[in-house]
DNA sequence: ACCTGAACACCGTTCAAGT
DNA sequence: ACCTGAACACCGTTCAAGT
């Protein structure tokens, strides 16, 4: 039966947990964790701050739910049929890119160890560790080490992401740090001074992957023979 | 010349950056990051909130200074004359214990990558990496990987430290997580379920050290031959 | 059942005024 | 130079009142 078209008025589609979380992600991506406010969020949803509390228990849950949406979307759908090492690398890189796109999840992941998003990553890592042939008692340590490394990088990236939207910003930032390191007291910071120039031309993503490979090499070495 | 004794009245010793930071550390240790407030801090120092701002630019600097005091005290004075691996293990464990005693530095370290406290740790790690015989181009990666792993564990410990003052609390917490893991959906979380029982009897500190050893093994394997 | 929005109890920070 | 403390511009959260 032909009903009048344009029935979907763009007004007042009902509030829902899903819409709230989606709007929160948008705000977080646009202005960062500090910019997500119940008032801003309410305005974006064309309602009052109180309405949000009917769907969500508070800010902590909201941040958790937002993180879960992004991480779940990232963790699912990896490359099939590759070696365990390849799957781990692929997962790690997808997480790295997700944190690059949504820096706020870096800080969030780090402080929700038992929570669902972190657990999803742990589970994926653990399965591949098992597939790698790591003996049962050593699997927990291997998976935890990979996870902690990933969370460590995530937290640092989240902290560094402050004012770096463009590639230009990023280059300037690295140049600045590199210059600062090169000027450190040679007696107190000989090593840091020595690697300062490497920092200028370094690729975060490649560096992150090299760290993953280092841990994987350690896992392989520890249960060889 | 004999002046009246009891000249040092216990009243009004002048405010100073040092006293402020010290008081902040005390509050942070007692009630955590959420409990550190300029009003609480001012009361503890028997002054008004505004007075603190003459010595310290804001809360961020205050947290940074507090972290620096604790980390510097921890980083200095390691065991001399041991192998590079031993020195790294020793440094890592001292940091672990410091974070255990002051959980707030876990979160703080993670979000101050270029800052002095993190840099001090990076420098120490790097020197030992060099002493390990790692070739120059690989040193940055090796030191960064160790640092990221340490920061990752630090962040998780900071997040977990919420309500666990006593050993009892800790055990209950692990039992709870272990039970929760054992009840996960077998299809979605086979690995996590499988390691659930290991978690109950696990030693955070030993586990942390095992992760360090895994990375060290990877470093050794990667530049062998 | 769900939404509204004023109100509450806090924050970090500023600043005129004091000594 | 250093301190005081009221005041400002915000928060997250609650809740009586509406529909």
C-alpha cells in the first residue's frame, strides 16, 4: 500500500543506548576525552543531560561502551589462513590503527584490564599463542606479555596524540622531541642523546611492529628445544 | 647568645614547591588520584587553594612533579656490578614495587611519554641494552619495547589497584576474576577459560618478571649470530 | 516508560585584596 | 614577594515534575 513518502521525519527519533554511544564516539573523535561532557552530548542528541542517565549509568559506563564498540569492530575480521605470527601482527596493527584513529581508546583500554574490550584482545592473542605451540603453562605469560606491550604503546600514543591531527603536526612533534633529546645533559642521558636522531626519521607503526616481533622472537626462543 | 628555646614554633613554616609536592604525594597515596584536590591539599597545608598556584602552575604540573619525585627515587641506586640482564630485571622490579606502593604513578607514567620520569627509565634501559651488545640501529627498538611493556603493566596495575589495600583484597579480586573467566562463553572465550585457573594462584610480580625475561630473550635471539 | 531541565555538590583556576 | 579566600565557569549526577 502506498503510504505518503517522506514519512521519516528527521525529528525526534527516540533516544537509545546505541544512539548515545554513537554520539559519544563522534564527540570523542572530534574533541577528545576532555571534550565529552553530558551537556555537550545532550545538546547533540537534542535532549537534557538527565535523559542520558536513563539509558546509561554514568560516564564510566559510557566510555566503556564506546571503547567496546570500537575495539570489537577492530578485533573481528582478521586475515584468515595465515601463520599465528601473521595473525598476531595483523591484530596488533589493526589495534594500532584504531588507536591512531580514536586516540581516546588508548587511555581507556589501559585502565579497563578485566573489561570486555581488553579481554577480547587477550583471547585473540592467547589463541594464536596456543597455535604457536607454546606449552600450556607458558601460554598465560606469553599472551599477557603481548597484551601489556600493546596496551603500553596504546597508552603512550593516546598521551602523545594531543595536538597532532595532521602529518605535519606529527613531523614537527618528532622534530621537537628529537631536538630536545639531542640537547640533554651528556652525562645524565648519553643513551637518549645517542638515539635522538633515529627518532626524527622513525615510523611509529613500524617501530610498534618491531616490538611485537621482538616479543614473538622471545616466545619462540623460550620454548624451543 | 642564649635565645629563648622553643623558637621553632610548629606554625607557619613557609610554603614551598617541595612541601606542596610532598603533601600531594601523601594525599595521592592515601586516597588516590581522585582524592587529590586543591581544596584538600590547601587544607592539609593550612592555607587557601590560591596560594598553591604561586608555586605550581596547575594540577598537571603537580602530578608530574609528584611522579618525578617517586620515580627518580626508584630509578637511582640499583644493584651495581651485575649483568645487564640483571640490572634490567632489578630496575623493572623496583618500578613494579614503586607502582604497587603508589598506584597513581602507573597511570601518570603512561601518559607522560616525553616527560622526565619516563625518560629516566628509558635512559637506564637503553644503557643496559647497549651493554647487552645490541647493535646500534636495534637499540632504540629494544629499549622502547622494554619501556612500553613496563608502562603497559604499570597502567593495568594502576587500574586494578582500586579497592585492594590488603593481601586479602587481592586474593578475593583474583578469585573473582578467575571465577568470571571460568564462566565465559566457551565458544567465544576458549583460551581465557582455559587459563582461568592459572590466574587464581598467580603472582603478579613473578608474572611481570617473566614478561621482562621474554622480551630479553627476544632481544638476545634477534641479534644472535 | 521515558524525557525534561533546574538544582546540588563538587571541581580547577583566577584575582582583587591583603601583608 | 607571597598569601588569602571569595568568586567564576565549569563538571557529573540527581530528581521532582512532566508526558
